[in-house]
C-alpha cells in the first residue's frame, strides 16, 4: 500500500460494511440436493435413468424371458465409487473352491455394511427399486438383513476362477431378482447364459456378454441359466450383485440349505453364522 493511501485511510477511515443478510433458509436444502445429484447413490441412479426408455426396456425384458442387459448404465463417478470400494475390500475377500463348479472370492453384505456404505446406499436407492419394479412388473422388497447375498462383491483374481452353469435359485417363498453391476473387468471372462430354459413353448436361446464397468444386467434368478467362464493368469474381474425379493419369508429347512451353501461356496461360516460368533464378522 502507498504512503498516500495509508494517510487517506487514517484521515478518512471507511465506514464498516453492512452486515451480510443471512442466506435463505432453503440454501442448505439446495446444497443437499446438489450433492445428491452430483455424487450420492440415489442421485447417480436418477442420472442413469434419465435417458432410458423404460417402456421399451420392459418389452425387451419380457421378450427375453425375464432378462435385460444394458452395456452403459451407471455414471462414471458412481462406477468409480464401486471400483474404489472393490479395491479397498481386497483384504476382506473370502476365497472358496468347489471342484468342478466354482473358484473365486466373495465379500458379503455384512462386511460391505462396515467398510463400503456407498454400496449399501446404492442397493437401497428408491429410484433404482422403483425402476426395477417397472421392468420386472413385481413389487420388490429388500432382502432380509441376515442375507449375506443381499449385496455382495465377487472377485475373479486367479487363473481358473469361474463359476459353472447354475440358476440363482430363490429359497424365499417368492421370487428373487438378481441385478449385476460391472465393477472391474481386466479379464477375458464372459457371462454365458441361456434364455427361455423354463418355457416349454420356446427354444433355449444362448447368449454371451463381457459386461464392462458400469454395465447392468437384471434377471429372474430362477429363469436364467448362466455361468462365468474361467479367468486367465494376471486377469482381474469384480462384479457387484444386488438381490431383491417379492416375499422375504424363508422356511426353516430352506434357510438351513441356503446358509450352508453360502458358508461353503461363498462367504465362510463366520460371515454366514455371524450371530453365533457374537455378531462379529
């Protein structure tokens, strides 16, 4: 500051600036809405759904025997959130091997709840659930809190990791719908599938996709026969599965079968029977 300016300040000091008027009460709400649109899971889903022709996709889903594939669904920022979570959860992966059927790793919803809440919020997105209801034509509910499959990450990180032909059988009294989201795909793995296998009036229709990060697949678990082909040395593939049901009730003998399958083939006994371990994962 020049000497003249300093003298002017001393001789004629400025009047204090008037107090700033308080921000309108709606500003915090607008800020929250802006954050939701920018990065929160339900906001990301809203952006994903905006350009879609849901009526046409519903027709595609029905004509393909309760199966729909979208190669480009999640916005890039939401996909990056899933990639970051998948990388962060690598130390939590439970490896499993069933000779002749399955090899790979899994992280259950119980671990995700503790360490990757973004995925849990994405699963509960009201906009996603409402859209899935339009596609499937069913009233959907969240899987029960003790279901480790409700949302889970599946890792193919070693040569030969795969899963053989199977259905996502519902042990619930109602239907169970599977949503697959691509997270990481640095592999040659493909999802092979067969449509119409439960429809006696239609011939089986084979298909295969290598779905990239951000892609979405939705299907009725009891209707789609599918597998994941084996990975090669140095390849990495991670996918996120979300499961929704029409009736969350499960009979005790089915619960036993489901729990044993999950403990042996996916998440380990400590994750599946966490209540017996004092609720610790």
